[in-house]
C-alpha cells in the first residue's frame, strides 16, 4: 500500500468536492490538488488553475508535483482520452488514472455504442434503433412503430440535456428533425438513438472496478427535473437520496447477476480492461432492472450522498483499484440515510446570472455538509459560478431526519435568485427503513 500519496482530482463540481473531501480524510494522503476546483474544494486541498482537458498542462503539473494518482471526476477528459494520453507517454505511463480509456468511455460517450454493447451481451435494456441524418425517413418509420411517450437521445455527450421524452408523435418527429438535420445538440446529435419508453422507477447503481474485481457502492436516486413533482426541463440533478427503499436485496441480486456481471464479462470479452467507476442508470420495471444508460464516472449529485455513506478509506480503495488489488479490500457502508438538496441559480437550466454573493455558509449546523458545485472565491466572498451552486447533504437515522436537516440548512444559505426543489425524497416515503 502506497504511503504519502500526492493526489490530483480533476474537475470543478459537487462530485469533485465530495471526492476531494473524502480523500482528504485518508491517512495515506500527503498532498491533494483539485483542478480547477471551486470555492469549496479550496477548503480540503489546493486548487490549481488547470483545464482538465488540456492534457499537456496536466502532464506538466503531474510531473512537476510528483503526483502518484489522478482521479478524474467528469466524463469529458475520459471520453477525450486522458487515460490513453498517460499510457502513451513514457514519463506518465506509471502514474495511474482512475477512469477508463477512450474506447471504454464510449459506454457513456456514445449512446449507440452502449446500446449495441448491451445487445451483444444480453444486458436488459429498452428496444431501440440508431439513425444518422441521412436516415431521417427510416428514423421516422421506426418512430411510427412505437407508442407514446417517445424517447430520443443524442448519441454523444450533451451535458445531460441530450435526452428528450415527448408525448406527441408530431412533436417527436419535429424534435427528431431538429436533432438530426439542424444539429440541435451539435456533434452530439449527428446520430440519434430512438428507444421504447419503459415505465418504472429509476435508480443509480455504481461500482468501482480494477478490471477484474469490483465493489458495489451505495445506490442512490436522483431528481433530474427542475420542478416539483418531476415537472419541467431536465437539469444536471436537483437532489439525491441514498439508500433507495425499492433497491431491496432481491432487486440488487438481480442487478448484480443480470447487469453488473454481464457488463464486466462483456468488457473482458471485448478486450477492454476497465479501471474506474461505472455508473448504471437503471429503471425498475416490475421487479426487474433495465439499463437506461452507462456513465464512465460517478454521478452528480449522487456522489454527494454516496461518498458520505462510505466509511472505508476512499484513497485506499482507489489505490487498490490502481494496483489491481481491489479484491483484498472491504467496503464498509454507513447504514444511515443520506439526502442532498441542490441549490441552483435563478433561470437554470436556461440562462442565469453568475457572480451572486452567497451568505450563510458559516451558519450551516453540524448536521449537514455543503458540497460546492458552481462557486468561486472572489476576494473574501464566495459567489455563484454555475447553474447548480451548492449541494446540502445530511445523514439521518431515516430519510425524514436527513431531509429535515438538509432543508433546515438550505434556508440558512442565501443568494440572489436561489432556487431549489422542495420535494426531494417525497416520493420515497417508505425510505424510513435503514439502509442496506
């Protein structure tokens, strides 16, 4: 086991603040840098003014500061090939990066690649077809074989906004033409996946894997839409709860045998040695899990409820992942419930203003922790710097206690245009049961 580790976390959101917060608690840690980080990460490590997708600048920093481990938070650098960049460079090749290479990251970077992978390996998912712009007529033909609502997905990365669900057949055709022919999502919608709508309830399951063995992390449920009752446009996530009451041991056994194990076997069969996090976006239909999507990193804001429930040393787990010894590690999970409520900027997910002064952070009581998502330091003042601004997370003996604490402390934080959902966890009333 490595000692005195120098760790670089890439990213600037709530996920990266939660990861850095947990890594900072490790006895193995010597130095922790976050690039570019935010006003919150500056409290647990040292922020570095680096763009995670400028690999040459990352290379220089890693070598200059003798970094032993790189943890990639967002999907962008992974899809762009940061792991391949390290492996191809003699000076960097021995420095592990927690995350998959570009080929494996296509599980997130290309919806059509992911769906075809699931089909090849018998992983349960919705019926689908993928179409490019010169196949618009065939795409409309496939649309006509489906019943509403209609699910359209931009093939590539679209910052969480490339999935559209429409009730009207005419609206679906209009949206399809905009995506394919008018490049509504740019390069991301050069190809569009159309799939049947699955009716059920969603959850997020995560694993950490060294390519051979894996550990299943606490599951979570996030809330994507801006408005109460799951109304309005999709966002990057308005809150999350962990554990999820309908993720019973029986259901999780099915997730492992029908989804996780076939995914791992499929990756190995295709010669892909996957190291890092895999996020399974699932929907429970009846009693069975279906995969909606893969992500090649942790979710946000799910990380803000998953990481606080992990009692084990996260850096030890990550170092073991890098060394291929994850099978020797136990994962200890807090059986309390974690709930996070996201504070966002007024106007989000549409246009919003930045630079609003945030007050009350020092008034948050000991029941809650605040993970910064879109903030920056301006002199001695913390100001807003993104659509999603802060995640207020609390642990409680049940969901009611956790949510009560989070909502109490949400009220203590103020900035102009503050918005949040008031119904996080309200659909999971039975979540009062202790976690798995």
